[in-house]
């Protein structure tokens, strides 16, 4: 299902459930059991809301940082490989051609089949890992014959190393999830945030029903967004391989491929 449609469905379902709960409680629960002291109840509810907001903030940081790191490392990897490709231009033709072909071949796999595997299995592939390793080994095996080649080789080695480091970091975040205890805590906190208002003894009116619908819908929306952001390579807010694919297209265009 489309992420937008799924989000709308979740929000509407939560809003409907909140209104149903309010209707059932206001109709069937005796008033003496659901009318609390207004000032005391407001103070307690403010505390509940503050604690829940802190939990949401912790969860948001927990899921957003890995996603942000994956995006940044993907761009670093792509830009480093592009620079490595250009640095290889100053090597001897056999070394130049072999290194550049290996860079293009790696980008094809990393931005294609491996990225699809990251979406579904949350892990890298041995094919891409081997291509990355072979590229580094090929660069290490180069023996420059001139000062120009030596300078180019030093730059190339640093750029390939930077790309490999960025790759390890982004692959390491592939299965980054929210700490397991947080999900039941967030779900329970959301239920408490809505259900606690039933103790205010609000009358069964349309405005009060809309208030409960809005609160339930907003809580559900926050949880839905957290769920969609949780895995960097999957779900509705997944990182795309655009940087790697753009790098590949740039190199293909420069080589006339």
C-alpha cells in the first residue's frame, strides 16, 4: 500500500477508535467513576504529556540518526569514487583502465542489486563487498613509475579508502532499529495519553468527540512516522541510491559509455 494512503488509514482508524472509546466510556461508565478534580487532573495530564513528548523525542533521535548517517555516507562514498576515477586518469594506461572499470563495476552493483538486497534483507551482499575489496587490492598493487603517477596513486589510494570507510559505515546501519523496549512503551504511552482524558468526565458532544479524534489521530501519526523512518533502507522514508547512481551516470558520460 502507498505510504501516504497507509498513513491516512492509520490516522483515521486511531481517530475512530478514540471517539468510540470516548462514546462507550461516557455512556456506560458511571459519572462518579470518571469525573476527577479538574485542577489535579490537568496537572497530572500535563506531566503525562511531557513524559510522552520526551519519549517521542528519544525515539525520533534513535531512528533518525542512522538514516541521516546512511544518507551522508552514501554521498561520501559516491563522491570519493568519482574523485578516484578522475585521479586514475594520471596513471599508466593499464592501471588506469583497470581501476576505472572496477569503479564503474562496483557502482553498478552497489547502486543496483545490492541496494535492493539492503531494502529486503537489511544487509550488504558478498558480490559488492568483494568488488570493493578487489578495488582496494588493485590500487595497492599499483607501482607508479613517475612522480606524476606517484602523486595520482596517493590521491587514488586515499579516495578509495574513504569510499570503503563510508561503505562499511552505511552497511553497518542497514539493520539499525529503535531499541526494542521503546515500541511497547510508546504504544502504551499513546493509549494512556488518550484514555486519561476519559477521566475528565467530558460530555458526549460533537466538539468533544472531535477533540478525541484529533488527539488519537495525532498520536497515531507520530508513531506511524517513527515506524516509517526506523529502517534506513526500507519503508516509506528509505534512503535512495541516487548519489551512487548519479556518480555512475557521471562516469559513464565522461567515458562515453
